C-alpha cells in the first residue's frame, strides 16, 4: 500500500512538541528504574515444584486453578520419565516465596480437585539472572551500542551514530515507563522474555532509523559531505523533512504489519508470552516514533549547533580583518603611550588647517570657472 506517497509534513517543525513528550516518557522510565520495576522470579528467585497428574490436565486449567494463591507463577509442561510414566501429565511450577512447607500446603489444597497427583519435589532456587550474568549482559549491551556508533560513524557520520543510540535508550526507557504506568492495573512484570523483547526492539528501531538517515544523506547536495557544512540550517530542515516523508509509507507499513502479528500473539498467545508480546507492542510503537521524532531532530540540533558555532567564528574573523577607524587608532596610541594628548591636538589642528586650505582652493577654482 502506497500510503503517504506524496507526504509533506513538517516533522522538524514539531521537534519541540516531540521533545516534551519524549522527555516525559523517559523521565517515567528512569523513575521506574529508581523505584524498582515489578520483577519476575527470573530476577528474584523463589520456589520450584515438580507436579504430576495421572489424568490429562491442560495447562490453561492448571494455571486457572493456581491463579488465586500462586498468581504470576511460571508453569512449564515437561515430558515424564519412564519411572514416572503413570503420571502422564507433569509440570514444573516456579513462583515467588521462601517457605516450602506453607507452599506445599497451599499447593495441595489447590490440586485436590484433580484427584490423583504427586508433588515430586519442592526446592528453593535462586534467581536465573545472577550477578555474573548481569555483568556479562551489561558489557554485551555496551559493546553492541559502541559497535552501532562505530558503524554509523564509518558509514555516515558520528552525529548519526550518537543520535541512533540515544533513540535506542529512549525506546527502552519508554517501554519500562509504560510497564510502570500499567503496574497498578495489570500483572505485567520484567522477566527474561521481556529482556529478549527489549533486545528485539533495539534491532527493529535501529534498522528503521538507518533507513531514514540513509534517505536524508541521499538528498544532501554532496554525497561526500555528510557534515552538511556548506548548507544553510533552513535547507537542512527541508532535506530532513523530505527524507522522513519519503520513507514514511515504508515506515508505517512495516510497523503496522509487525504490530498485527504482535497483537495476535498478545491475544491468543497465552499467559506464557503475554509479557513478551506486550513489550514488543509498546516497543514497536516507540521505535517507529523515535526514528521520526527523536533520532532525526537530534541530528538537526547537532547541525544547528555547528552552524551557530561556525557563524560566530565567521563574525569574529570579519571583525579582526576590518580596518580600525582613525579615531580608534589615535585612542589606542594614547593608551599605549605612543602618542600624548598635546601631539594629538597638534595633529587635529594641522588636519583642520589642511582641510580649510583645501576648501579655500576649491572655492577659488569654482570662481575662475564662472568667470
């Protein structure tokens, strides 16, 4: 579909409105990190149980039964071993808690409706994401961001790399901010699947941003002049708007088709991938938004600052090259002691006498011409 084929929107002109919106969302995201988002047992640890049933019990029915006392539990179906073959349906259940005896009592009370069942074990486990894994993940993310900056610096210019990475931080913080806002109304939590969704969003967003940047560079008067050093700031704004508008149809179509798939996952995917799908849904929206209203305006602000600095430098050089007036020269000589006030008065008198002589001579010439 060729939507927005002849679009001509002034996105750069709306940059301050976008700046306010993004500032609010990023602030909420930072606050959520400071106050602590709702973390899953992947990050907190808890209790894990292995439970078997002699009859078929669907995962939906099992999850519905545990929803009252074990809300937010992670349930995974496993294949039974030969020695446990009489229990044809087996699950591992992982939930927050530290008291195994109380957990066993509550679980037994919930499972009575299913008849024959067996709790094979109940163990206290630590978080899946330990300190070493957190450190390794942090280093990996930082290296990937530096790689993105380096690639865009080599392929385009440093400003495009920095703008792209800032947009990625913006997208991640916006997802965390929305999760924090929905915290009182939903059971959404930060799990390993949400972390996977955030990494997916990073890849999606930077791809969309590079497409927009590439089109902007194509419209520059000189393909080799990525710094836009010879273009006026108004012309840069015009080129950036043209680049965004020319990719708008592709951006919207890509976002909509991806969102349709994610919405289907969110509605029909079940409890297991609900948080993953929700994070993708929010992230794709903000990833598309940031390519237009965050990354591109940052490059424009960069060019605007460079143009202003260049203009100030040019004005300064013109003032240095401009010859000083005779009055300023005399005042400078007096200040430096090269000329005293009496000499200045003598020069002024001689100048006045010379000027009066020239005027009288010109009058005589005019009279002779008349005669």
